[in-house]
C-alpha cells in the first residue's frame, strides 16, 4: 500500500538543497531527544508511540460504545475546545458527505460541536435543534473546569435530564477526562457516566488518536482501526532509526525551518478539497499553539482553492514575500463526474467536455503551484493517495511528528501553551471570579470599567 509523501522540489529555487540537508545532524539529535525524553516538555510525549501502543481491548471497548449509540441516537454533541474537538472534526468532516446534514435518512448519527465558543446565539440554536432530536453528549476535558465547555455541558446536561429524565440522561453522556482527578472525573463517577481516559502524557492538540478523537469518530460510523493502522505505519516510517531522506516528517520540518531562516514567516496550507477545511484548522492549532513562543515561530494560515484564489490568491501571488505554501494534494476522488457537451457552448467550456472534474481541479492545482512559485512563493507538496481513514491516520501522525521535530529545531517547547492563559486570567478578573480580586482591580483600572 502507498504512503503519503513530501515533495520539496518547488522550494529549491529559493533554498539550496545543501541547506536543507545541513539540518540532518540537528534533526537526528532532535529525534533522539524525543525518543529518549531529553528535551523540553518530555512529560507530554505519550503520542510518540501511541499508535503502536493502542490495545485490542481499547479498540473493542470503543467499538462497543459506538455500536450502542449508533443504534440509539440521531445526534452526538461533542463538547470540547481546541484539541478536544478539532481533531475529531477534522476527521469526521474529511470522511463525511459534504451535505450529510440535509440527508433525510441516515443510519449514522450526525455529529454537532459545542463548547468551543461562548456565543449565546450559537448555544441557543443548537439547543433548539436538540429539542427535536434523540441525542447524546461526549464531553471532553482533563479538568472539567475549562470555561467554554463547562458552560455548555452544564446547559446541555440540564436539557438532556429535562428531556429524558435523569437516569436515561446519565446513559447518554460519555465523559472523556483524566484517569484520577478533576471536576469532570468527579462528576462522571458520581453520575455513573460511561468514561474514557485522556492519558496524562498527551496534550490536547496531540490527542486525536486517544479516546478524545476515536470515540466520537467511531460513533460517527468511521473505521478507527484503519485510522490507527495508518498512524502506526507513519510511526514506523518516521521512527528513531529512519534516514533523514526517507523520513517525511524530518524532511518537512527541515524545509520549513530552512525557509523560516530566510524570512519566510507565514506558512499557508492550501487544499483544493473542501472536505479538508477542518484538517487545516487542526493543523493551525497544532503548529500555532506549539511553535508560537518566545517571539518565534511560523504563523500558520490556510486557504481552500480554487475558492480562495478569487480572494486570498491575489495576496499570495503578489503580496509581501514572507510566505510559503504547503499544498495537500489528493490523487484519487471517491466519485466520478464528467463534464457534458453543450450544443450552444455559450459558456465557452466545450473544450472541457468529456473530462473528469477532478482532472480540471488537478490542472488548477498544478497551474496555481507554478504561478505562485513564479511569483516568489516557495511550495512544499504533500501527496495523499486518497481521503480515507488510513491516510488520515498517516497524515495526523505525520503532522504531530513534524511539529515536534520542528519545535525542537526552533529551540522551543512544542508541548506547552503558556500564552493561552493570558486571556483566561483577564476574563476571570472581569467576571469577578473568586481568587482574582486583585487582578479585577487592576484590569478595571485599565479598562475604566466602574
């Protein structure tokens, strides 16, 4: 079976190949530090060998849970923020029918997401939908006290209990949380919820291959074994003893760090496949939260082409030359559609008649890459045989490994997120949270709130 690959040919006009190869020894040490736990944040490396560590018992337990809920509900609400929901959404959106919400009949639950914002209208509207649906909740939080998901879980728990009664509601809630401690763990034990563990040594943005992602993905009806197998294959390809030239994660990390050293401070992930939009959102969190520290890091952005070629494409083609592109290129489509002949040809596209739409999309992709490279934008391409569970598993592990290598190469800790606390502290002070009295006084003076 084929594997995803990384192609760096279109950056060699901007960066000499020797410079990329010069990262070989440094990255070799970085990978050794990861496996020997010698680097920063080494208490959050559980993801490193996770695919090959997932047991048959764990998979069976998740599959049994999924079978129970698939036969019981119309909707699963995934409550979480950041890595607690983005990985799930990336996989589910990539594998789902683009218009599944409009299908009148489906044997599989629709997956909805909450707790990733505190917009009152959004929460009200999702509850309106749930009034008319048979639903269950998967609430994901190590602590159970993260503000956004805690608010929504309190509301939906109350809504579910009112709709079905407390006992039935308890059978419709899955808690994915810490093994031993935290508010959500305490609530789940008290209420008797089904529960799964978030490993202590895996952070949220690296957690897709834990129950955080696998449970809701399985309930959505997708093959989690194939996801794990794909990730396991990429774990092997990117392993401790792999050669630099044959390690796609190492090659990608070296290429982006080489570009960064030459002033390319923005990386634009581009895809010609709308289903990969949330894969890009997960990628942005993974790299943005991991690398944006100590006034360092490449800023991750994303676009969906050809749609965004009619907007952001102008900037990419002719704007400030501090950007490079990462293109997710998918070879085979699930469906086949041909462009028909039209006798009047008023739209002047008869020259495309008889061609597959995917062929036209491919030529748009190739034409865009050539135009952007000619315009001064280096291009890295990831070739993906097709969008399915196996290759998504490969892609997830590839990006996780590349992010860790890239972060260590940059000299930062890619496994913490100290900057995320700043907004929380200000918000808690403005809301008069107990224990924040002094901060409240300071911030109210700043904002002149009386």
